[in-house]
C-alpha cells in the first residue's frame, strides 16, 4: 500500500508563501491521481487541489485558485503545493492523498485510497 509523507508546513506571515511536498513510497506513483486537502480546527476537511497522473490536468477549489499551484515530479515520487498570498483563512493541517482512476472534478467527490498524516500551516496576520 502506498505511504505518503508531507513536509514543508510551518509559520508564515499573511501575504507570504510556502511550498508543501508529499513523497510517496512504492513504484507506481505515476499511476495515481494526487490531491491536496486541508482541515482547519472545528471545520470539515476540504478539497484544495488535484492533479492528473501526467500532470497535464488540474483542479482547484475556488478559495485557492490563482494563489496555489499543484505540481508533481513522477521521477521523484513527489507532489507539491505552492501556496502564495497566504491569508489566515488558509491556516490548517494540509494532507496529500492518492487515488486510482482518472482525474475528475472535485464536485464528484472521488474516493481517495491513501492519505498522509498531514503538515500544519499557520498564517499570522
């Protein structure tokens, strides 16, 4: 079973940037659709971004579109989330996730098969 390990979280001032990374174990990383989710205290987990196996297709939530960029390097078994113009509402634990199948819009609520343990992002105002 694939294992996912996130890193790159931390404390950043509002308006700043962070880049999250998620490394996958195993040899079949390139067969997974990868996603990023986040969960703030007292709130439900929400979709942030997803990327197709080749990296040619992406989806973003409206709240991060234009500020966040998801990318992947299949040679390094790694997916990234570049986060710019951070604001306090972006503070959360960020999780990466993997799923089989095609990239579909998040409105279809696709099931993800594996999850990382999360990395915390704190944004000071």
